[in-house]
C-alpha cells in the first residue's frame, strides 16, 4: 500500500505528535502532509522527525509562519482542499483539533480514509483552550467579531467529519464528542505511552519534590499547582515551554521560592524528573486523554489530577493517583494532603501504564486497518 499521514502542523512536540510518531513507526515509508513544518521550534525533539518524508503546504512559504498558526484557521479550508492525495491507498489523519477541514483533501475513490481524532476543535465547542480572549480590548473585539466565522467553521467541521470512512478516538471521552458533534461512531484506541525498557523505581521514601508541567498553556492550569505548592511550601519542579502566548513567566509571577522552573527538557531528562518525584500534579481542564499522566505512572510515580475528561479513564483514585473534583487551589491542597496519607506501589503503577504501551497501540492500529481493508 501507498500510505499518507496527515497532521495539523508540526511545530511543538506533545501527545498528538507522539501519536503521529507512533503511526509513522508502523508506516515508516509514509508521506506526511501538514500545513507547516517548523523544526526550529521543536527543541530537543527536532531529531525525531529527521529523515521523514514531510510535505508541508504552501503556507510553508509565508514569513513568520510560526506566529500565524491561529490565523491560518481562516484559510485552512482552502489549504487542505489543495492537498492532492489521490495516489494513496491508505490515508490516516491525525486530527489534533486545531483545524476544522483537515479531512478535506482530494483522494481517489476506493482509498481507505481513517481519522484518528484527538478531539474535535476545542475552540469551536466551548472547551478550555490555550488562548485567553478577555484580557484586552483588541482580543475582546476579535472574539465578538469571530462569532460569525466560528458559526461557519462549525458547519465546515461537521462536513469535514463526514468525510473519513472510519473514526478512531483516543479515549471514550473523545468518542462521545465525535458522536455529539459529527453524529459518527468511533472505536477507541488509546495513544501509545512510552514505557522505559529498563525501569528500576526509586523508593517512595527517597523522593523529595512534586512535579508538574508539559505544554505550558492556559487550559493545562499549571498555575493552580504552582499556587497550591507555594501555599503549602512544598518543593515543586515545573518543566516545559509556553504555548498560545502563555508560559513560564506567567507562572513565575505566582510562584514562591520553593518552585523551580526547568524549561523544556529532553525525554531522558523528563524520565529522571518523573522517577524521582513524589507525584505529578495534573490540573488540566477537560483533558482529552492525558498521555503524560500514564507516562508518569510508567516511571513508577502517582498522579494528582483534576477529575474530568479523559483523566477519568486513566487515573484510578487511591491506586494510581488521587483525583480532585474542583479546578481550584483549595481542591489541590486537599488532594495533596490526602495523597500524603496513601502508600503507593511503584510496581502497581508501572503495570497499569503497560496496558497503554506503544506495542499495544501498534497492534490495535494494524488490526483495525487490516480488518477495514479486507472488507
């Protein structure tokens, strides 16, 4: 088969890019179509995409394109329709929820078109997003004026949702959103979690700090973890780089001397942070799935997480972590105090994470594709 993979854009490395990487591992000769490819923004993860056959759109020619990802939403219906994928037998779309017309490329009759959906566009359906729209007159004005095009973008997104032959959702949470917004059924195949080949957990008694971080965007609500640990005077390490105009400087304004900021880290550095942490604090709002929570478990570390979205499918309260019910500082403070009274087994956490391994992801994707091709 001649295979194509389609992804919104390649600018940062997060959960969606890990799924793209997992798909590329299954189909290493696949061409990867995307709006823009910006390796200089990928930091220590740039090498992951080297030697791939990446085919960016004409937007790649635009100066300062790294700052125009959101603006591209107003032209992306045209951009994806210009993509000619008629020579491919299998097309797998990695829909991150950034663009509403990602499935609108040209394809030949009889080609198998599968959409792996991380989420329908959060900004179209009222879910918390990275950007804040109420902190300036200009942003408020743009938000009001944007309601009319947003109406049409929701229409386009619905039409786009009818084009794949099949949907795969990364969680039951997202399968529900696909049903609600596209009236389509979806099978759930969880994303691939990186599991260390050799994993000797650090004893819980030897761990001295809490950990939070990842993609530092507003909807991840890491500020709640920073303020909670500052209030309790607990050592907290924060890793990751900013996203959507929000980042480390915004968090530093609310942090006490007990909070250390590490910036973007490599995968190896992240593993060291995880396995030496008492717990990872995840206040993310309406998480689509929560790959990092499971990655933390894979390092033998429990999670303190906001009980919403896909987190309900990955964190077992009292066994692999502690859940809190309100996205506020007081709720996190109570959860940390409860966490301190529970004994967690690193081995139990690792066994739990292995259920979501890369090998499981590859096996289920291959089985799904083979089943649909045979029909």
